[in-house]
């Protein structure tokens, strides 16, 4: 293997500061937040579906891992047409997941361990089983009940064409027509808007009653003691006046890795181009809602926070969601969609820090969640653009598992070395890949059905976690049942096979999180290592007393003899007594 010339300690310690240390402040500014997807985390009662008692039972796993907070995807009462992102009652727990008492017990258990709890709020749409939508169906056009949603007459003389040409993010039209009734007007039954599934009607955020209701929901959970909210589709609640036609297709993830910046007027900032610039997204009116919510949270003691799920680019548009009187954090999907390329990684890190610093918000980092192919699989694909970001089918080219895990571990160590707040998705600490060959019969994601299978959907990243390798269901619950089948490799990757095992992915995460805390990396400044700042292969920066070196190239990178290795994502190589960082490996050094 070729090697690059020997780096010296002086090389590693000369740097250019691009992000100044944050004054210590609220807990969320540098928190590592672990996403629990309740139905797939741990099953307490043996029905094959994860639940809140399952979460409570595993709090020690999270504490030992070393995270600061837990964000739980929805557990509210729901017909589960979109895995709980279709809420029928915002103030109750679905029996599938337990009861309000189970929630309180989970929250108390987390707080006893000094773990914060963030819950998911889904304000853009409710379930069609929500009492409001049922009332709207029973009420007449133009009634107050219909005004809570986006009902419109159809186009054409008979009203039988949809009110506009918008497409649902899950595929198919974004409008559904009601069944005919005797009191329909001359244009026949009305249509309702659903940016997602037909079972997820969009709420009308121009209606003060809707605003008041959702603020009351915030208070309900704040009164119970939650530390924050992750806000679903935070860029979608306000639609452009007149609901104009738009020929684009709204996407949760566009995945155009090298595409042009979405808004040509903005400078190229390393964004992927998944800008979602249609009339249903990123309208100025959403910001007023967040200013109001900011005020609600500020009435409560402790530092409660709002996290925006907004697929908005470029980053300068995203930064508007985290201005000082709005939300506190926004997911950095530009980082998540960045390709495994040193120059592009540096650009996205640089621009993310600069853009968020300008509004005084922490930068966040994320590599996986319940909507995208896990990074251990994504980085094993020859190409990570296109729809493969959402899911992989058995008929698609399959990821190279070894390469994927190697790069995923390197990417994780790069990410955990960055200042700001980082999000982890359950199971990534075990190096889990997606299930990339799920049979059609077990798939549940509505996007699979609404595209007639053209999109495999997101089930592959939602497979139940393996806790005990080789046990029935790999220890997911007491009966071995799992709502989706686990791939064979999950036995070897189970938590119990990694605890205490040197070099395991779990131990790498634990060590990195411990160091991150001890070195106060989350609130540190960041300087690019000058000697490597233009390298086509290496990303390297100084943060606190640590130098992070990620080798994304082919050639091994030699290290100075004096450098102390604190943690590495893979084994270093040694030849002629000189240590080197091989391809697709990250190390944290003390220089
Ligand atoms: C974003 C959520 O993360 C996703 O899982 C869901 O399907 C949509 N929003 C609709 O609520
Ligand atoms: Ca269960």
C-alpha cells in the first residue's frame, strides 16, 4: 500500500480557526441525542412490537453508552398507517406502546439517570381517525369543522379534478375526494389535501383554532416534564396563498448528492440540492408559529428545546428556523446526504458551522434516522444518490457490508469529533446495516404501496434491534416475535456480543462519547489542520485538545511517532516502525 509522506507534530498542531468555542449554555447546545424508534427498540410484552416498558428496561444501555438525551419517535394513539406519524390523539399513548403511566415511568427513569427526553410532535397533519377529521367528514362544506383541514372544491365543471397538481411525498396525488353526499353543492364532494398518505390530512394552520390546539398539546407534554420536541415536517405547515400548481415532486429526501444548490441565487455551500422549494414548503409564515412556540417553552423552567425536522436547503434557509427567538436546533440533512469525499465533507462542515454560528445556534450532525438507509449500508453502496437513500430492495445492487461498516465507523468518529450537537439513531452503536432484502409481504411503509413498489420504502432501517445474539428474535422481546424479520447478521452484531469487546462498534461509540464529554468537544472551537486543509483525501481538524484525522482516500497516512492515539475506527498499520492511518479510517489523536 502506498503511503503519504510522514506528518510531523507541527503539521498537526498548526491550524486555522473557523468556529470559536461556545460560551457554556443550555444543555442542548452540545448534547448527544439518541433516537429511539419505539416499535423497534425493545419489546416489553412479547407481541413483537417495541413499547415504552421496553424503553424503560433499556435505559441503562443508553446511560452506559454515554448519551445525554433521548428523542422518541411517536407513541401517540394512532392507527399506525405511517408508523405513528398519523396521530389520532395527541394526548394519549397508543395501547400498542403502553399507557400514560408507562410514559411517566419511562420519563422518571430517564430523569433519574440524568437523561433528557424529547418527544415527537406531528403538527402538519393528523390521522384521518382524529376526532376533528371525523367531525369534518360529517360536517358540511364551509363549516368550522372543515376549516380545520385543507378542504377545497375540485376543478373542472363537475369539480372532479383535484384542486391543484400537487403530488404526495409518498407517491400519487396529494388530494383525495370525499364520497358523495346528498348535501353536496353543484361541484360535488370536496377534496382534502394530504402531503403524505391519504390517512394523514393536512391541518389548516391559517386557522387560529388549530394553532391554539397544538400549543395546548405542547403544554400537555411540558407539564408532564418533557425536555423538548422534535417537530415533524417543520417546513410544511404553511402553504403558499392560492395553492398554486407546482410541477416538482416534493421529497423528504431527494438525495441528489452533487446537484446544484437548490436556489441558484445562493452561493454553493455544499448542499445537496434537495431544496424542497415548492409552494408547500419553507414558506415565511412558518416562522411566526415557531416564535410563538418559543414563548410557550420559555414559560417553563429548565432549558426546553424545539428541534426542526426541515428538509430545507441551502443551509442559509435552514438557519432561519433557529434564529434566537425560534427553534433551538435543526437537523443537518446536508451533512447526512454528503458523499464520502474529503473536499465535500470539509465544505459541508465549514458551511454548517459558519451558517449556524451566524444565528447563534448550535450546529447539529446526523448520519442515520428512521427515514433513510442506515449509514453502515449507505456507505457500502457504489452510489448513494437517488432513491437508495430511502430504502434498498432485494432486486437492487446490494451494499458491500464490510466497506459500509468500515466507512460508517470512520464517519461516526468524524461526526462525534465535531462541535455542536449530534444525533444517533438506535442500533448504529452496534454497526447495524439495513435489512436490504425484505420481501414485499412484510413491508409496511406507505410509500411502498403508494408507488406500487417502485420505492421499497423505509422498513429496512426500522428492523427490531438485536440485544442477545442467537436468542429468539435476538432478544428483542420475551417471545422472540419481531414485527419485521431481522437479517442473519444481526445475531453477531447483537448488543451482548459487543459489550466489553475491544474494537467492537459499541465500545468505539462508548469511548468516543466518553472522550467527547471529558474534552468538552461539543462546546469547543474548530480549526482545520493547515497541512491537510486542501487534501483531496483527508479531513483533519483540531477540536479542544484533540486532533481528528479522517482518511477517506486510498493511500495510508503516516503519523508522527509522538502522537497519542485516543480512539480509532479501525486498526492502524505499522511498517518500518511508522504508524499509518489506512484508507477509510478515522483517528482521534493528542498531538
Ligand atoms: C417525517 C417523519 O420522519 C417520517 O417518518 C414521516 O413519514 C413523515 N414526516 C410524515 O409525518
Ligand atoms: Ca410490545
